[in-house]
C-alpha cells in the first residue's frame, strides 16, 4: 500500500490511453493534464518521529504475539497512521505525518488480540484497530495531541474463512480477511459474499463492519449491516459474542451497536455472515435516460416493483459526460456502434446528448430469473424514456471499477483536488436534495473563484429511498491554501445534506471528517446516548479516541 496515495506502488492511473479525457479535464477544470506539477516527496526525505514505546509495554506485547509481530519500522508506522481520505493524502504529500502510532502490532488469533488489548489498557496506551487502512473519514489517525503510547492493531493475520454452514447459508469469517481473499476462499467452495465496495481490494471484513460499509451489489445482497449476523469482539470487559440468529428480541441490538463503532468498543475478531451460492449468470446492462429526473424516477419505480436487480445505478449528466470521456480509443466496430446509437438518440426528440444520463442495472441468478428480472426492469426503464445500450458499457464499468480510485492521485499530481461525499434520503427528498447540493457546491466554487466540477450518481436503492453519491473536483484558485478551499466545498456539500433532511453519510462512516454534523443528523440526545456507550465501555478513552463523537 502506498504511504502517500491509493493502492499498490506499481499501479497508477493514466490519461494516455483515453484520448478524450485530457481535453475534458482541460475544459472542466482548466487543467493541463500533460503537465504533472506536484509529486509526493520521497520517503527518505520525511521526518518520521521516533517511536515512544515504553520497554515494559514492548516486552509484554512481544510475549503476547511474538517479537516479529511488533513493528516499530518507520514505513509501517507511517502507513498505519492514516487512512485514504483526500485530507489524509494531502497531509502525507506535504510530509505532515501527524501523530503516527508508536508500534504496529499484528496478533495471530483472538487470544492474542485479548492479550494485546489487556497490555495496552494496563499501560494506559491507545489502541487503534486497523483493517485495510482504506478509511475515507479520518477514522484511523491518532489525535495530534495524544501523549500516551499509541498502538495500531493490524488484524491482517486473521484472514480465514473458518467454516460454512451450508444449510443456513452462513460463514464464520475472521475479521482481517480482505475482499479478494474472502471471495477466493468462498468461491473455491461455490459461495459468494457479494459485498463489493469500490475499495474491495484494500479493505477487510472487520473494517466494513466497523464503518457500516455498502457494496455495489447491495440491492440484492444488502449492506454490511444486513449481511452480518453474529459477531465476536474483544472488548475491555472480555469477548463480546452475539449469536448468528436471523433476528432477536433481546433489547437494543448489541450487534447494531458494534456495526459502525469504528474501533471505539473493541476489536472485532470474527463475524458470521450471510453467503449465497455463486450465481449461474451475472449481467450488468447499460441504459441511457433522457435526463436525471427520468433516471431517478425509473430507479424509484424499480425499487417499488417485483424486479429485484443486484445493481441500480444512474449517473447525472456531468458524470455521464466524464464516463464517456474516459473511454479508450475506439475500435472501428466501436465507432460504427456509437454512430448508430447517436443516430438513434438524435431521432428521439426527448434526448439531448448533453443532458442524457448513463445507467447500469445488474441482474443475477439462474438464466430464467435473470430473463424475468430484466424484462420487469426494462418495462419500467422504457416507461421513463430510457433505452438499452447493451452489455459492453456495463462490462467495462465492472472491470474498471477498482481502478477508478487511482484517479485522485493523478489529479493531485497535477494540482487538482478530487473527493466524494455521499448520503441517503427518502425518495421524496432526493430531487430537492440533489438541487440543494448542486447549488451549495457551485456557490462554493464561485466564492473561492476556483474552477470546480460536481457530479453525482444514485446507487444502493431501498424500499423507501436511495443513496446519492457526489464526486467533486477543484482546481484551487491559488489565493488560499488548497486544503482550506477543499474544506469549504466539502463542508458546503455536507451541510446541504443535513439541511435537506438527508444523513451525513450512507456508507463512509463518521470518523473525524463528518463528526461536526452528527448532532444535526441524530439529535443531541442521540449523541449523548452514543457518548454514554463509549464512556461506559472504555472509561479511559483508550480505544480509538476522538472518532465519531
Ligand atoms: C477509493 C475508495 C473507495 C471506497 N469505496 C467504498 C465503497 O464503495 N463502499 C464503502 O462502504 N466504503 C468505501 N470506501 C471507504 C472504506 O473503504 C470503508 O470505510 C471500509 O469499510 C474500511 O475498511 P478497512 O478494512 O480498510 O478499515 P480501516 O480503514 O482499516 O478502518 C476503518 C475503521 O474501522 C476500524 N476497524 C477496522 N478493522 C476493525 C476491527 N477488526 N475491529 C474493530 N474496528 C476495526 C478502524 O479502527 C477504523 O476506525 C472507500 C474508500 C476509498 C479510499
């Protein structure tokens, strides 16, 4: 994992195989993509503070997990000091590492996790559980002013599917299992978990649970909160165990308290989760709608219908334009196909090529089920003026979705800042929410005198509403610190969410990035209840202090 950016050291985004992207970014942000103006410093130029790990704590930890699993190496501590939010990346690139952990500890089983936690509490040290390090909400960074020893507890050695109860369709999985390992181990036995966040390659089951994550196929499989049944969590009071029952009437749900707890209640070691048989067929088909309101209405009606697709997603016009601009150089056959499509759309008088919206709908199951579902969904698409554009855009989206996150580093190298803010609201609120966010972001760009671009897609549909996922990019004005200008745009968008009756985040968690909106979202008594929970379980504030509230 890069210490300054997303993903693997040897993987990077490039515009060179996408002929329309450079001109598109030039038009949208006034940025010359041919010229990289900034690059991360070399690691050897960084000032990495020495670890302050008391000898007694160090020896207890080494006895608990083995000396080779207690690391004070500079790179290890820097990689574990932050997640991957835009703010994290900017600080790292500036060589401002913050308060990095004093040691990275890697327990190999639940008993060792317990011994590490006990040792940390006895020494009044801070413990920050670490999964894949893909947090985008500031959920991993120790508070800058923290004076106690800080341990990052990396659960990556807990990486196995322990057992599968085929009759109940439940699997016991260790919390440090990364997405690809999980699907590989389940797939070898004919099963799938079906949870595919865009960060899938670099995030873990424990991290998904601790942040209430959601994956692209949540319409069929559910969010992580739906997928997680039983839990094992090492807490200051011992190992908390919830039974993997389908539902329970046992007072307020302890399982729900752990979901989204961001390491503040303990270290999740294992979960029992829903698994499904690998589907016989999986198709993601592309559609175009004449405009955003038609696309949103179609997704709403699909959610209300008997159709049960695995993916429902529609991009607004700005995101559609970017999607088309990221296409690779077309083959002669592609050219013929896109000419034919263009002619078809031009004959349709309700289609304005600058306003149309790209949509993907996914279908999974046996062939007959897929055919029936597709038929049901496509009738609704047609009713809202949509047209099918076949399998290749969906196939491309499916193949490329894990590469897209690398674009943020590409833009940072050229001086532009890009980030995301996502939310959820009832269907009746979504149109006004979309307008409010667009106005707020554009007003912020104007105030700053900076070139900016805002785009959105709707995904993760539910019975009563959906998630709106906004991406924004900013070419800073040069008059202020770019981080301040970024914060002004991000805050305008987040404020528009809560002012419109939506939530501060649908699946990126609270961390430190979103905590200022928590009270407006869940009310003051809600925040007080949460604080009482954290203080009751962890009176010394040793567990990931400062996150959520
Ligand atoms: C490019 C990019 C794309 C993303 N796309 C998505 C997406 O599509 N959907 C989505 O939901 N999220 C997405 N995210 C956000 C992020 O990937 C999720 O929040 C993810 O769930 C974090 O998992 P992780 O294993 O990386 O956890 P980490 O980042 O390591 O930790 C996140 C939080 O969980 C706690 N934690 C981790 N493991 C444990 C454990 N075993 N026990 C207790 N606490 C623990 C940490 O202390 C921290 O508070 C994206 C992030 C990036 C950078």
